[in-house]
C-alpha cells in the first residue's frame, strides 16, 4: 500500500505564508494526479488545487492567485505554497493522489493549518 504523508502545517498569522509538502512512501506506483483538499471547521472537504503528471494545474476560486501547487523535487511528491493566508484558510489539509494503476486513490491523514486573526 502507498502512504501519503503531509507536512508543513502549523500556526501562522493572517497575511503570512506556509508551505505544505506531500511525500508518497511504500509500494509506490506513478500518479496521474496529485492534489490538496481541505476541510475547515464545520465545512465539507473541498478541493484546493490539483496538478497532473503533465503539470496541468487546477485551483479553487478562493485560493487562486494566493496558492501555488507544484510537483516536488522528487517524483510522486507535491507541494502547496500558500501566501496571503486568511483565517478562512484554516483547515486540515489533505494530500490526495490518483494512481495510473486502476485510477486508485490514496489519501493522506492531513496536516492542520491554523491562520490566526
């Protein structure tokens, strides 16, 4: 089984920046899409951003222009650079990956981002 491990969460002030990383480990198979989702207090899990193996990106309207998703230096990794953070960005951020093999999905356990007012 492939495991996704997120890192980089923490407490940051409004207007600050934070970078998240997601690293795959275990029996790794190539991913066709990797991305970030988040679940804020009292909200459903929502898409933040995705990036395909070919580098095509997709962003939620609320983060466009502030967040940047990128493939990591190592294969099967993804980063999320978050700038100009707002309190409404407070959420548990989950890494997601879709494998080429059977289009199977893998989810990380999440990393908490808290943006103080």
